[in-house]
């Protein structure tokens, strides 16, 4: 009886994070560029403005992980997010946009996993899939080349 406390399972339920509610559209990425343009009109250093635009384009259209960027301190609203305390752009949203928009333009799963560097575990990747960088680049450009970038 004295060990009963230690043998019982915890009664709390683990809360799962729902990442799927964060839908990021081209309009949301466009809002980032509007904010950058406002900073430019406000007299921000032109070199910084170029960096902000470059980071935003690279992060949005490649899905690469930016470690730090201008966007972190700004609250760019996301109208499709229900929870008002979370309804602003996060750094991870750029990767989310690249993943979601990849579905729209038909970017294949193997190339997407290679570029975004996720889901590359298991027998398939360890033993069979070894895309060459030049093939990945050609596939990426075939799917993303004709897009009109938000800028």
C-alpha cells in the first residue's frame, strides 16, 4: 500500500500542439513585405531593408531555417489563426509556407524533404535515396522558377 502512490499513472493529459491550424498564404508573406516597405519609408537603413527582403524571400521560398531575422520583433497579423495570442507571424511560418505552397505547385516529396531537411530517416533514405545536389536544384527550379515572388 505504501508504494501505491508511485505505481499509479499520472492523471494529467498531455496537451498536443496543433500546428496544422497555422495556414500561411501568399497574402501573409506579402504583409511581411508591406511591413518592410513601411520601415523603408520610415528611414531605416537601405542595407538593412535589402537584408530583410533577402531573408524573407529565402526563408519563404526555400523553407530554410533562419536563426534570427527582423520579423521576430514585429507582430504581423495572421487572419486565419483562431487564437488571438498566436495570430502573428512566427519564424517557423516561413518553413510552413514553403511546405504548404510546395503542395500547390506540385513540388515532389523527395525534393521537398531534401531541401527542407526533414523526414529523411528510415530505410528508404538510408539505403536508397541519395539525390545529387544538381538534380535537386534542377527539380527545385522547375517547380519554383515561374512564380511571381511577393516582394
